[in-house]
C-alpha cells in the first residue's frame, strides 16, 4: 500500500489542499488528482457513501496518487475499525468535544500498546495477508493520520486538554458548526467565529499539532494559510460543479 503522503507533507511544514467529495463516482477522485489537488475527503458524514463505495473511492485515489481521507459519521469504534480495515490511512472524525472523546478515538485507531483496534490481517489494509501479521500490526500505528473535528465552543473550551492527547495529528476546525455554536449560524466570517478559530490555531500549533479547516474562497484559503493552517479543505465537489455550470449557463444566456 502507498505511504501516508499527508502525514509526511504536514511534518515537513507543507500546506495541502483538497475538496470534500460527495459524488460516488470514482471519476471525481481521478479528476481531483489530475487537477493537482493533494488530497480528497470522502465524506461519509454528509455524503451517501457506504463502506463498499468508500473502498472503491480509496482505490481510485491510490491509483492516481492522491491521498484519500475518509470522514466517518461518528466517533464509533466499529465504524473506525471497518474504515481503517479497507485501507485508508487518514481518518477524520467529527464532533470531538472532550479529552475523553479524543482518547477513545486514539484507542480505536491504534493497535496495542497505544490502543485497542481490533486485530485482523485478512483485510485490504494488510494487502489481504500479503503483508504478514507482525509487520501489519507492528507498523500500522505509525502510518495512520488521525484528524479530529472541533465544531463547537465545547470543543474550543476543552482544546487545551484535547491537544495534549498523544495520537491526535490534525485539529480540523469546522467553521459552519462553530458558527452555530457561537449563535451566528452560517456566519463563518463573524468575529466570534474567527476569534475562536485563531485561538484554536495558535493553541494547537503550540502543542505541535497541525491544523485544518474548510474554506470556500481563494481569499479565505490564503488567509488561513498565512495564519498557520496547513490542511485546507477547499469546498465540495458538488458545489464546485454547480458553480462551474452556473457560470457557463450565465455566459451562454447573456
């Protein structure tokens, strides 16, 4: 299986870009790769993906040399286990609000001695036993990137404890859910939201954690990069297609 390019690049201090993907056709993954994006986030939380379709999207990403990330629906041990077993090396988990949430996640993503991930080598993650058990179980922990969503003020307030949890690699700040938690739903540029996010970026980086967020404009992406965000999700495949189609039809009708 391919190395975890995301973890390697973040460690080097590089900034990476990629869209969320809700379309189930692997072609969208291939197009994202060919266009020059660094990663794709296969969205099980807000998208229509099941475990089988997710597996095929991962295959498409690996075939084209772009890093696949899977955002699961919840911090569930069983779901995380199944997702890792189909071979993804970067997993993104929503609604991590407390230190105990983060610790439970690390246990689910890691084999002994760091965690309690269920052990099986008859899976895609171990190349269907082409990788021997000792190698798979002994090296998997170092190859996984664990990304957590901080999506509300509870998570922001508990961030000093969360960032200290070993095994959490990236702190992803969800501006839309955070705006709702701040009482200004949808206003992702509101001072309350931006202030909370800037505080989180500084705190996370003080603890040596990489930071990610979601953006919908080039200006926002550049701003957060300058502030120190390395893992930048740029929009969503369906929205990007919609905007391109609307611009074309607008020009045609004019």
